[in-house]
């Protein structure tokens, strides 16, 4: 058997052994860990270790040929390193994510202007199940709910853009619901109704425990999690804003149910919701007035002054 054939046989053995070990790693790696996220990362690290070991083994098998092309490979490696800056940055980002505990699989994050739930973290990319946004005109889902698209973002983005994690430690989010109340209505009664519904929708009990855990880990000031209603007077109405805490993945559902209940109770109480309209009085030629409702952007109409006509037969 020639030397080249022996090396080919050894290469085949290394490839087959690598495939078998990868299959076993996917099934058994991290079986002793209780945390599913820890098991996930254990499988990933085991696979990367197997790949690295296989590369080293192949290098040992073919090392005798390396002396003739060492210089060429050195220049080639330098060129490849320059051309693969993005790949190297992505790998460094992976180490940044795993060692810095920036986020993990299952977290809801915003990375490089993409929002979603993390479903996979590879050596080069983070994959997210995208969620919509009411502020994003390009999203057809006007709420923080899944769009169905899977978005892959380079791990390098963790160095170049902020990472917003909605569920790493504090799995809740503060929401606000604003209601404009007409000045002629009883805004005190509206405030009472809105506060009762905010207390009903709020998850303050669970949030208090999460805030306590965060305070033990980070030197942050105490955060208020009890629902409140803030009042602001505007040119057109009294603005009542309810601030409350809800689980991060239930915000839209909670606000929908809360808005429905508030609207029904305000209607039952005879409280008018403020709108951008105004009453315009038009004076006709015969002096009779008629009130009509018009949008706020409509121009204000006022009676046109009529020139004074002297009475017939009167003194000049």
C-alpha cells in the first residue's frame, strides 16, 4: 500500500468517526444538565470541539506535505484572514454572546433593528422568529406578535449595534394605554375606571419578584410596578395614561382586553372620549344659525360682517 493510499484511508476513517461522534453528541451531550438552555449550549460546544479535533487529525495525517507549500499557505492564510473579516467578526460575536450572557435561545431581543424570539445561535449567525411592531411602517403585523419570518443576523452585530433583551432577567414589560377624555365629561370617574382596569390587567405580583431578583444582581434603584394613571391637560381633552406591567409576550392581548373593557364602562357611564373635532356655527343670510360637526383641520368659520344699510325714509 502506497503512502498516499494510506493517508486517504486514514482520512476516510477520520471523516466517518467525526460523523458518528457528531450524531452521538447531538443525542447525548449535556444529558446530565437540568437546564434545557445549558444542554443546548453543551451540544453546540461538543460539536465544535469534534470539528476542531477532526481538522487537527487531518492536519497530522497530511503533515508531511505541508513543508513544500508552507510559505504559500502562509500568504494564503493572510489573504483569507483579510477577506474573511466579517466571518472572524461573527465568530468573535459568538464568543461575546456566550461568554457575556447577552442573550440565549428563547429570549426576545432586538438586534440590528430586528425584533424577534431567538431560536438558534450558531457560530456565525443568530436566528430569530420575527415579531411585528406598531412603530414599524414596513411591518404588516401591528403588534409584538410573530410574523412567521425567520431572520438571520450576523453575530458581529453585537459589537456594532445595541442589543435589547426583553426577557433575560425581567420577563415583564411596562405598557401604557392612553385615553383622551372630553373636558365636558367627568374625568375623575374616567380615571377611576381606567385605574381599576389597569389593576385587573397588571401582573404586578410576578413583576415584584422579578424586580427583587434583578435588584440582588444589579445595583439598580427600586422600580415601581404598581399600576398608576397619569393625567395631563391638553388643548383638546384630558389625557389619561395608564401605566402597568404585563408579561412580555402577552402585552398585545392584555391591552386589547383592557381597551375593550374600558370602552364599555366609559359608554355605560356616559363619559365621552375626546376626538379631534370641533363645532362650527354657520350664520346664514336670514340670521338663523346651524351647528355642524367638522374635522379639526377644517378652517374656522365666522359670520361675515354685513355693511350697514340706512333705513328708507330715515334722516340722513
